[in-house]
């Protein structure tokens, strides 16, 4: 199975522009069976003025960004795992949505452990799903979830071959890849990380999207705001 990672530049409140970029990249080179985008990369994680509240851009699951993601998944015959600032009734979640090659929603995962500035986000109450893809089984965690995985997703890690890890990582010094290597080795699974790149906002921890093999080898690393295509 070939997995595609798109490392997208940090943007704020311009999902159509971001999706134009995604579409152009997938048109230039067809993606693999699975395509992963970074956390909150469509609507933005933080503004250039350091506003950590994307709720003005929140959309329902049948909103325009979600519909366009479904159309892209169908057009390129990929499982597109894309972020959504998800509006549901009175709640807003930091979510990742999987759109199958038929364009339909395969899963929705709402981040269980929002980071401290994410006061806008309602914590998810359901553990991450286990997703069949390309003859393998994948599960998912979003950024700050990483610190709590063994306690709230042990069963999912044990039953999966692959961890999808979209992030908007902020850390100095940046120990993300070291953490992912340790996780891969401990749980004997590959880790696919799509991280944000510098753009409208520039902070420590951006860049270096990567794929880690179950033995801890970093088998692919993205150039800044680049792309990974790797066979797992």
C-alpha cells in the first residue's frame, strides 16, 4: 500500500485556497491508497495574531469543505483523511474525517485530548477507530493525543498495523520524531505523520512530516511544505 502525506503551510480562514493547493498537488501526481493531511490545516490552527479560536470557520459534516474533500477522495480514488473544525449542534470539535474512494465518509475522529490553547474544542468521547485500508488496519491520533495514547487507545494500538498522526506540532526543542520512533517500536506498528509547515504563522516544531517503520527506522521525511509517497 502506498501512503501519501501532504505537508501544508499554516493558513488561517481560507479553506478553499488550501483545498486548491491539495487538488493541484494530487493532480500533479496521483496519490496512494491513503492520503493524510495535517491537523486543522484547512481552516487553520492559530492566526498570525496568535488567536487560537477557529470556531468562526466551523462547518458541519455536510458543509462545503467536507463535500469538497469527499469529491477529491472520489476523483483520486484515495482514502483522504482530512481535518475539519466540526460544528455539531452546540459543540465544535477538532476532528479528522476519512473520506473513502467512493467519496463517502468512512469515519470521524474527534480529538480526545485538545491541547491547552484549544479551549474552543469539545473533547471527543469516543476512542479512535480502527480503519481497514489496503489490506492493513490503521488507527489515528491527533497531535496532543500522542501523550495519552497508551492509556486511552491501547486496544486500538494493539490491533493496528499503522498509526495516522496528523499534527500542528509546537515544541522547542522538537522531540516529535523521537517520540514517534519510540511509539513505533513499542507497539510494532508504522507511524505516518502529517505535520504543518510555516506559513501564515511560524512557530517551533513545524515541518519534518515523516513515516516511521515498525522497527523505528525513519523511512521517509518531507521537505518543507512538501510531500511523501511511501510504500508500507
